[in-house]
C-alpha cells in the first residue's frame, strides 16, 4: 500500500536519469543500464529527497522556511551522511571565500609596457 504525504507527485520523469546512469556506471554497472532500472532508482531517489524535506519541515522551528540546521537535525543519527553534509557546507564556504578574494579587475586589466619589462 502506497503512503502519500505532502503534495501530489509531479510527473518529472528523467530528472535525474543522466546522473543516475553515470553513477551506476561508476559503481560497476554497464555503460547503458536498463531504463527500468534507472526509473526505479530515480523513483527511490525522489522519494528519499521528498521524505527528507518533509521531515526537515516538520522539525523546523519556523514551519514556513526550512533551514540547513533542520536537515542536520534529522541526519543527527546517521553520522556518515551528517559528516558529508558538513564537508559539503565547508567546501561551499571555502569556494565562496576564494571567489571573494579573487580580484577580477586584476585579471582583466591590460598589461602595460612597464609590466612587461619588469618580468
């Protein structure tokens, strides 16, 4: 028996199909896996994401807006997933800091005659 929660499912078949095929190949499947297999795996991924979002929304302090901490809270018992979330958040901040410190004007300014002679 299927349990329905939240909004009715939208027909977005193939949303993750390309990525799932590549992941399946990376984990040892054939280059072109059976479409049925990809569809079942995609359905499982969408169900998992939906379930995680619903749990995060239920545990949220503000029921209107879900925050990153809400996802951390529901993953607190799964240490591997929580560690991966922490790692991805750190890398995201690291990339953001690197972009801010990178001066685009420095790269785009044309070389002057004095700059070439100094080199």
